[in-house]
């Protein structure tokens, strides 16, 4: 569809409000998925959990995300972004509060699954809505802030979890899991009043509603004839079968594969961070938790240079080199299992730092490479497919440490990351400088980088603002 007024709009207070509201979900997601890693240390003792049961608890949210992304993504394309925007957070709030009264392992598993389902639902909802309102020059940074919010939430989980473990020595894990209810309330408040996506309205033939929305939000009067949807024919009119044909199948395979290869080692570090560092000789309860918090901070810091590089160097070269550099520190840890503390923390920190760009592109690529009619479905499906590998990998981490040791576990992480590197070499596309519709509908040779497109007269006359 031709909506230059959105693609070339100056950054406004509305864009900033939308960005904060959409970042609230990933921040909460990072917190929810990471707090269980801290809670498992005390939970395993209080509930007398076996290694396999602890693995099930760690992986339950990931399994829930599979179903949440797979089922809610298509519903978001069908019913709209805004209508689904707060339902998932309400589920997170209720499930978090219910953790206080959990007394059996199966109850914790059920609540973690429900939380994962809501998180998997939020990914296609929030990122599609944000992408479809973003000016093209803001997309990379916006998704950078989204993933940084996830990492910040994970870092906060380690800090809060450590503080609760000191303040509540007995049963503190319940309050760790319940603490996310406070964040859920804050994010629900931030999302109040966020409007529907005009691109989705046009896709559904509600052109006048979209026109009024653009006028009210951006202060621009757009003629109805400019709000056409040429991508509808190319995007298959919302038919999910389109995702499994031609270039969209290749894109779906690429994003799902590199996403999986990114999150398998990353989530192993987040969910079992203290236990992994404990395998290298750290004290799990104190030094391991604080060390995991340091690694979480590096995940966040790595996004800062990545946001700029993705817009100056390009998506394809940055993600390819990032995967190559991520594999090296894991390989070093596999070769040097008895490395000193500084080397162990340094290698995990380097992996986390280099993961910045792939982390951003987990959200940027699937939103850029698919049209409005199937965008949320594609994001949800990518989330679902990636969680199959992530769930298996996360479940196997404690068993791997037990049976093949820390060296074998690190070798496995390096091998998974190397597969992600090969996928990027073969299939990564260059979308830098393209409008959202051009990136989604144009055929692209993955080996050929594009140059930024010239700005339109609308962009040239717009007042200069920046996020």
C-alpha cells in the first residue's frame, strides 16, 4: 500500500509513546523468562525437584510460546492488532499472581506454560503494530529498543531475584515469580489509548477509517486514492498458504533458522545462567547469579552499536559477521573448560555483546520481509518454529551438563551458532533503506546488497526530528 505519509513521517511524540508501549511487552517478557532461572535455585530445594522436572519448568514457557505465536499470530491478522493488544498482558498478570500460591511442581509448570502462551502472543501483536506505524528510517532503531527492553527486563530479573533471595530466604522463589505482576500493571497502563494500525485497516478495506486515523495521529490529510493496497495481490490476501510458497517460504525458513540458532544458546544462558556458571566452578547462589546479571548487561550493551551498524553497514553483513563472532567464545569455552573466572565471564560477555544485531533482527527481519496481510502470522510462525529448537535445547542443557560435561555443552552451542552463520551466508537479505512495502513485496537476491532509497519530497520537507 502507498502510505508515504507514514514511511516518511518525522518522529513525533506519538511514535515515542507507541515505542514505549510496545517495548513494555518485551521488557516484561525478558523479566518473566529470566526470573525463573534465579527462582529455580531455591525452588529445586523447596519442592525437591529432580533434574528432569527442573528442565520441564525451565522449558514450559518456551512450549507455551510455541502455541501462543502459532495461534495468536493469524488471529492478529484477522481481528486486528489493537484488539489483541491488552488481552495477553491480562493473562500475564493473573498467572504471575497465581505463582504465590503454587505448592506443587505441576502447578508451576502450568503457570509457566500459560505465561509463555501470552508472551508468544505478544510478539506478533506488538512488533507488527510498531513496525506498521514506524517511519522507515526509525524501524531499525525501534526494533533495537524493543530487544534492548527485553534484555533490560532480563537484567532486572536477576537483580530483583537476587534481592528477594536475600530478603526472603525461605519460599522467596514464589515472590520472584509473582513480582512480574507489578510490571504487568505498568505496561497495561502504558498501552491504554494506542490506536489500530492504518495499514491493517486498509488491508481490510476500511480506507476511510485509516484516513481519519492518519489525520488524527499524524496531522496529515491523505487522499483516499493514495491509500491503495497493491501488496494484497502479492501477499495472497492473508492466505497462510502464501507463507509456504516461493520467496516467502525461503524467508520463513531463513528467519526461523537463524532465530532458532540465536535463541538456543541465549536462552540456555538466561534460564540456566547460574547453573552454567556453577559448572565452571562458580557458587550458583551468589557469584553465579551476579555473573549471569553481568552477561545480561552485555546482551543489552551489544544492541547499541548494532542499531547504528544495521542502518549504516546493512542488515546482511552485520548479521553474518555477528554469528561468526558469537561462535568463537563458545568454542574457546569448549576447549578450555577449566579456564579462570575472568576468561569464563569474558567469553560469555563477548557472546552476549556480539548477539546484539541478531537479537534486533529477530524482530526486524520478519516484520520487514512479509506483507501486512500475513505479517503477524509470519512473526507468530517464526516465533513458534524457533521455540521448537529452543525448547529442546533448553530442556537438554542441565542434562547435557550432567552427562557430557561443560565442554560438550559449549561445543554444542558453538555448533548451533555455526549453523546460524551458514543460514545467513545463504539467505540473509538486505532491506536497509527500503520502505516497509518494498522490503516485503520486492524479490531480492540474498547475495546482493541494496543501497538506501532516495527520500521522497514529503520526507525532505518534514521538520527534522529524531527518536
